[in-house]
């Protein structure tokens, strides 16, 4: 029998699966994990997740759900209790006024983004995507058959995206504009005025805006903002949120979207034919997170600011590194361009690969985020771990 190789198999797979690549961030996590299994002490700046444990009252709610046998299927888009909690939290924190029918719970924010894009983007549609972008946007758009129109943010302006920059890229084929503020990987935050301006002109021209607000609680400026506050323009707006980063719940997989009811219904239809509901137990935990005390969010945010200041100071002290000041999320996005061309290293991927293999520091190369001269450093870890990693990075760059 002829053995099935990747090449023979690829011929049989669909065009749509062959259009996309595996997530670059998950690839790094896997490689670092392999080294760890060999007993190697890896400093992990790769993972895009909080280092905090999930708060106790959230864990307790999940345990109570199991004990109370809340373990059956639920409504596909989440229980009424959860959808009401999502709407309530958003209204209190961001002055939005969504109804239950305009909310859907999904298996993580990524799932909500995937479903929203499959529902809104058709073959040949253009999607405006600021660069650097979170790894999955481009592939999800491609999977739907759309074309990403990339908007290069200016590093000298801290990668901040403005309404004017987006406006210039609009064509008759523009179907969707993706905003992600605070941004993964740059940590850039758009001003509320710019976000409002994008939503306003998109609304006027019948273009959809998807605002990925997974890091909305980790905004370190004094202007925390969601486009949900722009109530009168929400006809063409999809907000994506997640409990992953806000409540240190990455493994639980609970995200949501707030959107006009017909979009939510279409997303539910897609969800009904794929995952069905997010885990029932997790939904109970999510209600506890959203309705319970929010002090944990404030405390984690304060800690991230301390870590941000520490890592940026450390990175900027390393010869050959330039680094913008992130205003949100928990990533630094240092420019390592000065080291390219040295010791046979020609790309950020090669640099990150050698940094991992030689100094055992995991980072994510910029190519996955659409830029060539950067690596992403996640600072969701302890100060001691940051110092260990920074020292290794300093040594590695000096050796080139
Ligand atoms: C910008 C952005 N959006 C969405 C997600 C999805 O997160 P989750 O699926 O865990 O909710 C992530 C996760 O890293 C992210 O960085």
C-alpha cells in the first residue's frame, strides 16, 4: 500500500484548508514545550496568556455547576443567564445598551471572530486590517474567501492607527474593517475619537466594523473605551470580547460577540452546525466572573502596568533594540532589525528560532503579525522571569 504522505494528502484536501497556515503563536508554544520535555529550562515570553490563576470565586462556580449536575447541552449561543450577564457587564462598564438577542457566547473570542467573519465576509470581499495584526485575522479572512487589505501602522507613532489611515484604503469592495485596540502584538491603543470616526464613516457607507476588544480591560491609558458606547452606529458593528485575558481564563474557552440580532442568529446557525454551545460548566463560571466582584480585574491590570514598565526599561537598555511603549495588552513588540544580517540571521523567525534553541527564550517572530523586524515578548510573567529572559536576550544579541 502506498504510504499517505503530507504531499499526497494535500492533493485531496480542500482549497480552503490549503489557503491557511497554522497559528504562529501556537507553533512557538509547541516548540518551547518540546524543549521543556527534554528538561531544558525555557524562559517563556511566547505564550499569549495571563500568568495569574483564575480567581477563586470563578472556580467555585464551575465546581458548583458540576456538583449541581449542570452538565447537559444548553442553548447553542449560551444560556439566557449568561447572555444577560454579558450584556449587563458591557452596559455597566462601557455604557452600551445591547439586548440578550444581540449577544452570543462562543468557545473563546477566537471562535466568535471566526464565526463573525464567516457570516460577514464573502469571496472577493475586502477586509481592512491594520498591521501588525493578531495572527489569526488574516487566515480567518482567507478561509472565508476574503482579501485582507493591509494597513501599515507607523512604528514611530507607536503603531497607533487613525481613522484617516483607514479611510484611504476604502474601496467599493470593502466589506469589513477590523479594529483591535488594545492591539496584540503592539499594545497600541486607538484614541476613542479615532474609533468613533471609523465607526461613523463605516456606518455611513454600509461597511461593517469588527472591534476585537479582547484586551479592553487591559487598556493602560485613562480612556478605556468600547465602540459599544456609540449606540446610534451599531447597525453595522460587531464587538468581540473574551473572558480569557480579563479573568485569566484562557483554558476555559469563553468568548462572546455583541452584534445586530440577524448577525447573532447567523452566527448561532453556524455554531449549531459545528461546536454547539460552549461548555455548560464554563458558562456558569462565566456568569460568576461577569456578575461577581471586579476587583480581580483591577488588581491584575495594575500588576501588568508594573511588568510593562519593567520590561520596556529592560528591553530599551539592550544595545540594538528599539521598542515602542505599549499602552495596553501584555506584549512588548521590540524592533530587532539592527541584528538582522548578523551571524547569518536574515529574518525575525531565524532570530527567534536561534534565541529559543541557543538561549532557551521563547518569543514569537514578527512575520506572523505581518512585520519583519520584530519579535513579540509577552510580559505576563514575574519580574524575576522577565529579568532572566532579558539577560539571556542581551547575551544572545551581543554574541551575534
Ligand atoms: C487580539 C486577540 N483576539 C482574540 C484572541 C482570542 O482569545 P480567546 O479565543 O482565548 O478568547 C486573542 C488571543 O490571544 C487575541 O490576542
